[in-house]
């Protein structure tokens, strides 16, 4: 099973709340003005060498804040998870806790938005070459992922929580991040990494086009795959999960472009976006 903190365990849930979460995410990333560029024109004109050789100068403080807040909220979601389980719903505080659990789930898509902002908007994903980009990213992510997956598989089998299945089941769990419930997010991020070259090419041509294409993929692909009986199912389920999160990465790239261009659009509209997002979530 996927993590209880997963954003929308059913595709219809994802579609119902995505608009409100996008509003809340954008409102959370306010940055004030700099010289304005034409709408849709990418503001990032630095070379890959400049991006990779001056990491300190290109660091964005609000991205660090958003990352820390998202990490804290994910931890909080897991802490209160037992109080929203079916067997504990009779508790008097469950209504408030359930509301918190639901409304804090923007934390996971926030990580994807940060990935889009930091990678999809930069030439070669901020690396000197695509080869180095994939080598570095996959090493940093997959090595600890496989190590911790092995640890959780061993612990699950030892404690009798998750019996060790066949080799095929282990491969499936590794592909979907279900060796333990909270690891599902790692394969999704890896999938977004693999989308980076195409995403940046589209971003460089037209930022609105990137938003439209990513949103279309995020809506059409999961619905289409859910109606097909495809085998083996695991690779197609992973494709569906990655597709669901692509719109968030595209919004992150759009935000990075707005910030770099100095547009005051977000600075002027973030209160309305925040109110709209919270209202949609409550509704």
C-alpha cells in the first residue's frame, strides 16, 4: 500500500484537490519585483557553466524555507496519522486532527514544485552536461534508496510486519517505492528527473506551453492507463504516478521564471490565491 501521507490515493481525489493545492503552493512562494519580461518568455539566460560553478550565488532562501516547512509538515502528517485511522475516529479531537491531516498534504507536492523550480528551469538541470546531471542525481537518490529499502525489507521480514515476497514482488516494491510505505515518493522524483531534458526544452520555448502539456499529461495519462489491463502492471502504475505530479513540477518552473523575471503578478495575487486554495480545500 502507498503511504497514508500520499497526495490523493485515488485519481479522482487528486483532481478534486489539485487546483486548491496549486493555489496554496503559489501563494506560499511570494517574491517581490525585479525587471519584467514578456509573459511566457523564459527569464533564465545563464549558461549551464554559470549555474553549476556558482551554487552559492544562485541559492534562493525561500526555497530552503519551503523545503524545511515541507519536511516538518510531512513529519507532522505521520505523527497524527494514527488519530485518523478508522479504529480511532471516535476520539473527540479527530475532526480537528482529520482536517489538519487533510490540509497539510500540500507538503508532498511542494517538494515536486521545488524540483521543477530548481531543475526544469535551468539549462542542463544546472549541471555541466546531461550525463553529469543524471549521474549525480541518480547516485544521490538511488544509493540511499536501495540501502534503506534493503533495511526495511529485512526489518519487515524479521518483525513479521511485511513478509519477504518473491523476487518479482521485491522488484515491484522497489519500482513503486513500496518496500516501506513512506518510500513511494522516491521513484516519482526519479521519474521527474528523467522528464527534465524534455521539460527544459519546452520551458525554453514557452513556459505556458510547459504548463499546458504537463497538466494534460497529468490528467489524461492516469485516466487512460487506469482503463487498460496492462501487464506487468507496476511500470504503468509508476508512469501514472509520475504523470500525476508533473503539473506541480511545471508550476514550480513557472514560478521560478516569474521570480527571475521580476513579475509582480504573484506578489499582487498571493492573498487571493491563498484564500481560494483554502476555500476549495474546505469545500
